[in-house]
């Protein structure tokens, strides 16, 4: 298996742009990624593109705009982990020696999708979903359990305060506004104890990453970012699991990635992850072994996961402030990690970042399991 | 690169089943494929699943039903070539040595999709589509050009008569009814000269194929079907191409496949292909080099592409009679080829079939190019 490098990253504006097409958003991200590494569109040999809603040869539509045509293009979907899936898809093509240069794209136009302004609807067969167990209800139930174990609503609010602060340092964030704990707690109640400012917004946007073999990378840059691990797996769907707070598939995939990368969780310098709801971030600290089991609340309270802390989490602003165009997020998190590893993250830079981790969870709440699929990538300079 | 075998094939019922979920249809196909080769669901290590409409972790939903959980699952989309894409995805996983056993799934529930009862809507940016250049209009325009070159409406009707006859020999076809040339010509005019019986129907259905390394295949069967070639590519989108009848990407991918397989078009014993409209099949004879350029009409009139002819095309009944659940068709065509190579195709069997070809075209009519993407697989016993 060949070593794979990321040489170009790009992101479109994130926000609500109902007048823009997915092709337009995706092309903005791909153009930025091509500019970032200075390669010609003609050098791209393969593309994987994630989009959850209205996919209809999206890769072809995006790449036509930037003059990439006549190559193998695969459109993928894996709910919120779609971007992690497209990144892994291109990584495989190169690691396995099938192609030398490829682009991973994630794009979502939420404001023009069939669920614009709505909650993600349950599948036909999802009984609990139809009875009201939507995403916010699910995470509210989990939050109640976290509160039984010592968390407070202020802790959840603190995650949102932290990530919105980070978003203020990110020119590409959808929301650049500081909020206080009181602001978050006093925002509209969505599903007790989850308030509006503890939920990620609906967002239009795209991200792209250009991957290549290490040999090709050295032609374009003296500082390629290496992909140490790529792991993706779907859930076991064990009904009524013992601990509704943990994501078993999230834990499994994190372990797969650490083992593949040959790094210890304590070697990780920064993490970008799925914080669709503020309380979720605390759970994932434990799933990703950034602390001992049960130590998530303490880790948050210690300030370790803030910018400047021991292990910054979501320095980009995360889904909460940067916005969450479903399939774009899994590529965008990788782009953020790359920025830090290159020392190009500006005011939100993680000092001396050498190894970073990008995680995504995706999928239905059916059977009380968070995440039908999880993807983790570990990158290093 | 390792040699890959198909050891199990399965198909759900094809028809209009608005009361069934995609998970249910997909599970029927996967169960049939597992039964076909006698392997345990636990042996499946990876899955790729195609679905164009309402994809939302469809692979996870399908496979949960049959007890396949906790593995890597990739949901893909490539319009009508989605099934070819999922088959190729699993082929790559095994050819590249990443996994030993995988399942390729294609599923579509057209009757519950947002386009149920409608034409496939044009993309936002597709100006011609919004001006009325829908799929039937596009193929009617192409048919007019074919008529300038010597084809008659009776020729187009003959394709439909042939494929509907074949469908009568296929227990799994949506329509099992013989039609005469007059029946086809006198059916409702859709877009002159394309009549209703020259259009493929909207269909719900699923297909699945189990692929594995040759080493594993020998444990389960003495007669594995080998995948000689897998090719997939997206279009160049050259506006106002010289010949609106040919599909440049279809020709390119056919050549890639023949070269990879090391076989000549004259070595092919049967073909399953995209006959969304009756006149299209004649064009694809030429794209796939089953005859000389311009020889498609003559090939049809000679009877060579009927069951019992020199090179049977769509012995299954094709999209016209068997039905066209978009993403399922690309896997279903492979399943049909496998049946013939095994000698299990019953009344529609191609005698002494040794090598077969499954082709799919997918995608928008934007810029007058047929097919945003083409996929071709060549299989042999």
C-alpha cells in the first residue's frame, strides 16, 4: 500500500445561498484546492464526490465547471459521514496504486434540498423516528443521561460558547459571533435541555481536497501532509445498548485509525469532529480516547479542548459555528486539520501541530444507535 | 491486481410496489444472492450500494435486514450507471486486495421517489432541459437523425417487440406480454417518433452480486464466473458533437473494457445494455462495436441480436420489458450475464455462452451528450 499525501485543500463560502447550485458551490471549493497546490485540472485522474440530497451525477456537474472531464467519477453518500467516505474513496484509489492524483469533494445545498427548513425525516421503517425520536430529541435524551452522570446544561452551553468563539477566528464560518453561557441557555428551547444555540445550523457549502501519491506530492510541495490512517465502518445496530451515550461504531473506528496510524490518542495535537449538538462533542472526547471513559466533562471544564489548550477540538468553529452542509463536513474537517499541520490556521492555529484527527459520524438514530457509520482520518506533517 | 469472481447473484421482484421500502427490496436481492452461493452473511466484508433517489444510508438499511452489520459500506450514485458503479466499487476492493468478499447492490424505489409518475427533471443549470429537452425529447431527436440515416419507426418498434418477447421468457420481468410492430407503433405517442412502448417503464426493484477473490471462489464453487474487465468513465461534455447518435463516453469505455479483457467484440456471446428507449439499443450496437459503424440497423434487421441469433442483446427483456429501477439495472445486467455464462438462463439461454458484456449509460442530457457516465463489465466462465 502506497503512502498518500494531501497537497491541496479548498472550501466554498458556508452559509445560506438558495440561489446557488451545488455545482457552483462545489466548483468554488475545487478551484480553491487547485489554486492551493498549483496543479492543473488536467492532472486530476479520479474524483469521489459526496452529496446526500438531490445527488444526480453531482461530481460530473461540479467538475465540468472547472474543466475536469472524461475521468472516473464516483458519487457517494453516507449521511454526515459522506465527506469522510469520499476522502477515503480517493485515498484508496491512490494507496492501492490505481491512480496517482485525485480529488475528494463534499457538497450540500441544504436550502434547496427537500428537507430545507425541516428536520431530517425518519426512514419509512424507523418506528421511533415517526413517534418523535428525531435527531434533537435523541440528543436531548442523551443529554439527560449525561446530566445524570454529572454534566450540567452549562457544560453543554460551554461547548457552544467555545466553538462559536473559534468560529469568530475563521473567515469561512457561517456564524462569527461570540455568545455567553447565558445567551446559549436563554436561546429558544428545542428539546429540553437542548436549546437553539446548542444545535448546528442548516448550511450550504462545499469542500475539496486533492490527494496524490507521495512521489507526485514531492513534485509540487516540500511539505506534503501525510495520511497516516483512514478508517470507515458501519454500525452493528445493537438495540438497547448498555450505554446510550457512547457511539460503539465511533469507538471502533477510532481504534482502527489509531492502530493503523501507529499513534496513541495522546499524540494527537488537534481534533475536528462531528458536533451536530453541543452535548455530543463531550461524548466524542471519550469515544476518541482524548480522556479516560467518563472524563469528558472534566476535559471540557479544564479548558484543554479550547484553542491554546492541550488538545483543541473544533478550532474551526465546528458544525455549531462553521455550519454543517452534511456531505461537505467530512472533507472540510480534513481541510482544517491540514491547515493546522501546515501552520496556516492564522489566529486559531494549534501551536506546533504535528498530528491531527478528523472524525465524522453519520446516519440515522434508528434503534437508538448514534451513527450508522463513522469515519476517522489521521494526518501528519 | 487479483482476479475477481462473481459467485452469487440475486434479484428482487421488478414492478410497482409503492408499499415496499428500498431496504425491503434490497434485502430480497441480497438474500437471493446469498442463497445462490450458499455463503453466510457473516462472510461479507464490504458493501457498495447504488441508489439515485432518497439515498440515506441505503446500504446500511438493506444489510441490517439480512444480518450484515459492522462492515465498511459505501453508498454510491451515478444515475442509471449507479449499479455499474457499485459493482465496480466492490470489484476494486477485491482486485486491489483490500477485502476478499463483498456485495454489490443496486436498488431503486421509483414509485416512492420524488419523481414518481414524472419525467426525470432537469438540473437547475440545464437550460435545454428547462426548455423541454427531456429524456424522451432527446431520444426522439436522435431517432429523427437515425431515420435520416435509413432507420424506420418499424425498426425502433422491432427492438421493443424483441425485448418484450424476451421478457416473456424471464419470470422476473415487470411486463410479460408479446407485442406486435403495430402494437408498438399504435401505442400512445410520447415524442414523435417515440411511442409509449418504445420507452422503458418506471420500476421498483433491486439486484445484488457477491464478488470475491478467485481463491475464496474456489471454496464455494467449481465454476466461478470471472470478471475480465471493469471500466467506468465520465463524459467529456463536448457541446454540439459532430454525431448526436453516438455516445462518445460509451465508445471510450467499451474500448477500455475490450482492451482490459483482451477480447475482441466478436468474442462476445451476449450483451445486456441500456435500452431506456427502443431506438437507443440500435445506437449502442455500434458503440459496443457489435457491428461496423452505421451497421446497427442491418444488425437488428438480420435478427442477430434476438435470442438464438449470433449475438443476443438484452435476452433478459432489457429495460423495456424487465423494467428500469435506475440504480438496480447496472447490477441486474451483470446478474443476467452470469446466468447465461452458467447455463442457467432457461428458455432465454444463449447457447454455449463463454463471454458476456454488461453495459450501462447514466446521466443527464445536458449539452446534448447521451450519458454523463458509462460503465462496462466483461465476464467469462
